[in-house]
C-alpha cells in the first residue's frame, strides 16, 4: 500500500493515496491514477470505489510496519516476544523510541484512515443530492471509518497531533469551515473526536434504515456487508460505546459518558462482530503472519518457582488455558496447517516451545473492531464503577462467558459473585470484582490489541511494577528503563509540525 503522511498540511489531490491508484489493495476495483477532480462529483461507481478505498485505509493500519497488533501485544502480557534483536527488546518493554520507525507507520496510517473517511463524506456532499446525502449508507460508513481509526490511535498513543478537525481540515471545506490547532493533545481529545464521528455515523445510518435504503454494494464479495445500513448502524453504536467508555474511564464527565457508553452498547447484540476484511490474495492478517507463518513470538507458559509470579510466559495460557477464549496449538505436535515453522522456540536463547493461537488461524482472518461481547463488558463496567451495581455487573459478565461456552460447546460455569470492588493486580488473583473485570476484558479481547489502553487507564501493576514475562525481559527493562503504557508521537511529526517538540 502506498502511504502518504498527514500532518498540518494535507495534499489537495490526496485521493491517489486512498487506495484508488494501487492495484494491491483489496477493496477497490479502480486501477490507475485518479485525480481528485475526477472523483469529487463522480457517479455511484466512483463513490463506491472511494468508499472501499477508505475501508482499506482502516485495514491497512493493522498491517503497516511490524503490524499494529504485534507492536502492542509485545508490550503487554498478551504474547511472549522472545526475540533477541534490539528492536524486539524495545517492544518487550513498550520502549518505543520517538525517533524510530517502530510506531511511525501506525501513526501515519491511522491518520490516513481517519481522514479518508472524511474525504469520502466530503465527496459525497458534492456528488449526491441533499436528500440522498442525508440517508446515504456511504456517508455513515465514512464517518464510521474515521471513528475506527481514531480508536486505534487513542488506544496506542500517549498524545496525538492533528492536521485536521472533524471537517477534515481546510482541504475539505464542503463539510464546513475548519478550525484546528495542531499542537499535541491527550487521549481524551482523540476519543472526543471518535465520539463525534461515531455519533454522526449513527445519525446517518439510522436515517438510512428508517428510509429502508438498500445496501448499495452488490459486487458479490464479503465486504459488501460493510455497506448494509443496519449493520453500519449497529457497528456505529458500538464505536460510540467504545468512545464514551474511554472518555468515562479517563475521568471526562463520567456522569454523562458512562450512561452514554451503556446506552450505545445496549444497541449491539452479543453475537455481533464488526471487522476489517482482508483478501488473502493481496494482503494478509499481520498477526497470523507473526504467529502461524513466522517464529517471532510464542504463547507458551509454564510454572517457574524462580519467577516473582510463579510462572513464566503468557498469563492467559497459564491461568486460563481451559477457557474457550484461549485456544492454542503446540507447533511441535500440530499438523503443518497450524505452523509453517515447527521447530521448538523462536529466536530466543531459551527456545521456548512455539504455541500459536487459533484465534487467527487463516491468512485472511479478519480483525475485530466492534464485538457484542465487548459491549456486554462495557455495560458491566458501567454498572460496577459508576453505580456499584454488582448484580448487573455479574449478570453481564456471565452473558459473555455463556456466549463463548455455547460457541465452543463447553459447559458454562457461572462466575463466583465477589461483592467487593477491589483493584487490579498482576498476576490476576480473581479475588474481587475489578480482578474479574480485568480477567474478562483480557480474555475476551485477547490478542486484539485492546489491552494496552486498559493497562493505561487502570494504571495497571503490570506497567507500574515493571513486570516481565521471562528473565531476559527483566534485564531489558533494567537497561532500557520502566515499561511504557503508550507510544509517543513519532519523530516524523516533529519534523513537519513546529508545535511538536523533537525529543
């Protein structure tokens, strides 16, 4: 995928960077260079291609650089990154250098994903009659793509610096006059932007549903579903719930944002899943590549009395290997379908056995963006921390556990109802309500790249205690410094944005 950097100045003819000129992107059928003026007032075919291009910009966030998930998971307790290179040492502690390329690609691509959704909406303003624009599923999808991109930015980065506001910046004046300051802002600003985009997506999708607008995509491909009005509406409610949940967790108007998070979450059925779609003929799920098709990481764990926690490796496989959400295969015992490299261990000196996840077991496995099970956990957290309603909290937790048990054909075991708030700890002792919440979010969204934000917002002891999964990570942290729970604005931004210090 060809990339271009968004900063304080946006290229006027940016459509070429939005998948329309690149044959390797799975979501577009247009080949060859396309100028902005050709697209701005183009027909339905052109606008659909632009919409699919925007979808690809969101999917590409996962695949650029070393991969969005690999970069985050290596710094949390989701996976055991036992490689020995200098870069892998940094990742194992979340020690991302502001002047390196470790996170630069994700920053640039997520900005591109957010802006591409606004670019789609801006063009639709010009190409559609007003009454059609107000009920267009493509408008809703554009705003939702922007919301998804903002969430990925907010989960990963400590601060952000924008060259565009909710109107897309000065180059997209059809959405209204633009006013923005490209100085660094905190996560709360990012999630406020996400909430704005998600609410706009809800409004446009709801009007499309009410008007019984049919799905405008009928090319017979899986991604046609991205444009179904009802599906967009449900996913947009989910994105809004994520945004308000994040804001409430960060202490931003909790009495307003907790109820809003629960209200939007309630609109999403438990079995709902919104994904980014990969076409394995042109691009692949980066985490599948990292686990199944390479030997960079392992999910191995084992008891070890010499370790402070009493074990080494990944908590999920040590503490909860019997949970249906934790499904792994030992490459030494598996058929070749599961592991390209069947040797024990990857690059580490201890040669830990290679355990790979069944969560992403195909080259074209899709990445989750919104799930109904996460929505139940948002409702559970709101009940617990906002209203101290332990009954609702445990009921919602058990809805999630029952769903996964039924899906796996295993016996559902109700959660023990510990009626004390408590606090998170590492490793999880499962001895109070907050520990149960930590466990459920960890297992439900394991390997989805969501844990980093939980570690950040909870001031989690995995971070504050500088916990490590193996002995060598202790040594890495001792040399490189304490664990980080978010990534800095990359150095490329400071080179073009005078309000971002180079440090």
